C-alpha cells in the first residue's frame, strides 16, 4: 500500500510540474507574437510615413516620382533601424 500511495503522490507532483511548464510556454508564445507584431508594425509604419511625406512634397513641388522614391527608401531605412533597435532592447531584457 505504501508503494501505491508513493506512486500516486509522485504522479500528482509530476502532473503539477507539467501544467506549470505548459502555462509558461503559452505565455511565452503570446509574448513572442506580440513582439513580432510590434516589430512588423514599426517597419510598415515607417515606410508608410516616408512614402506619404514624399507624396505630399511631390504634389507641393511638382516633382512627381522623385521625392516619393527618395522618401520611400528613407522610410525603409528608418524602419529597419527601428526594428534593429527594438530587437536589441528585447534581447537585452532577456
């Protein structure tokens, strides 16, 4: 009888440990998804802002494709720099 009680206690302890690990993994997956969405949003926002500024300046100065192209690439560069900075901050928090 002692063996059965000991085995059942060990099983209960093992089940609790497994549940704790599963909950940690779920939280980690959600946090990773949030970080990925944040980084992708920063990149897209920088490109959209750069292109919009280029479009508005092109309409104002009458230089149609030139400033859109320039500010598009500036937005891409700014977005990539923001992504790198965010990734470094996230890595340093670990």
